[in-house]
C-alpha cells in the first residue's frame, strides 16, 4: 500500500475543551491527535540535542540545517541512544505539554521512564510489507497502564513516513502470536490495510494513543533522518509500576532502590523479562537486565507477582 494513500487521522483540536467528547473519541478510536499544541521552542531544544549526537557520529554535516543523512551508519544500535533524563523531561514538563495531558486525563499523572528516541535512517529499498513491525506496546508491558505520546521533532510528510496506527484496535485484544517467541510478532494479514491511518505531521503536533492500539513506523524514503520521540504517561488512578535501580538479584529475589525506598520482588518463571526489541529473555539471560545499577521498570499483578520487568530509558 502506498503511504500517500493511507487516510488521515481525525484531529481533535475542536473538542480539546470538551472532556466528555474527548473521552468518547478515546473510547471509540483509542487515540487523540492534536495539531500545534506543543511549544515549538521546547521541541527545538530537544531536536538540537539530537542533532549534536548525530553530528558527533558524522551522520549529519550541520547542527542547524535539515538532518540530511551523510550515509555514515550509526556507531550504536540506534542513532540516538540513552540521553540524560532532563532531555525528555524538559519536553514533557513544559506547560504546553503538561497542561494538555492534565486536561485530557482529568487527573494527575506520572511519566514513566520508557522513552524512545527516534532517528530513522533513510532506506532506498522499502519493505514489501508497508506495515512491517506492527505491534501493540501493551502486549510487551502487561500491567503498565500508560498512554503513548508520539511527538514529531520536524515536519514529516509521506516521504519521511512517520507513524501509522489502526484506530479502534485497542478493542481487538492482543494480536501478537503467542506461539512465535521471542518477538511474538503480529502476522502479516491479521490487520486489513484499510484499517490504517496516518497524517502529514508538523512541529507542535502530538499523537496520543492507547497502549493496545496497533501501530507501525513507516519506511523513510527521503534523504533526511526522521526525528521524533515517544514518551509514556500513567494516570494516578492506575496501578503504578516500580521504577528504580537494581540493588541485586539473588535467589530469584529482585531488590530495587526506588524514590520511595527499597522494594523486593519475588521473580517467577512467568515473568516477562524484556531484552532488546521486546524479546522475551530466557532465564539464563535475565542478568543482562537485572544487573546491579541498571534502571528497571516492573509491573505487578494483583497478587504482587511481577508480570513484566524491563530496562528503563
């Protein structure tokens, strides 16, 4: 399917001050898309930090020009790896972002340190499957009731691709193949091509969606790197995950130092310990995540047993 033929997202600026209609649209579609609501200077500050990292890797030639890719590959698995916490918090704590989320959620909330810094390298050979990589974040983060906020850090047209989602798919249940470890991908053909939506994105836009809404990153067939970020907010009324740094992991007991003191979690064979790319780790691989000093996020079920443990930002 051609990216330019994907129908656009429904914009919700016209109901921004109507909580009842926002809730109704959220329940029906599983997403809210807003135009030009995030402060441009806050976005520019974060984009400048991206550009510095890309320039250090010689992936771009200039800090101020558009991010035209030089052809030099990233020296890391991702062009933008972990950044200082102040980088993403500077964006989400800006009044324009904070007030938007507070109004939408109608309650206090917290940002969990699950942050994806995106700098998508161009490709000259687009995938035959337009929606390759389709997934539901909630499948890999059971027990963490977050809202995903995807923010373009530049204008993103059809050639740059951007994000596409399948509205209403939060009502379809988990679509991943439980019998296909370690990534449990959603099989091609499970979602009809007609279900997908995307728009041409502009600086200041934000797409907020349910963690079970299926989404995919489209191919970038431009000459530029595609810059964006996604962050995640948990309403205060939802169960709060454990966030902190690993003290130790001994005799199947995980000890975590959090802002509210030390927590101990008894691990078991059903716990989804996540590795790179959402892969479920085998027991002998758990130490790669549960190592001393590593920031982790853990969700617990009603009995206090961990459903998922993953690295933080």
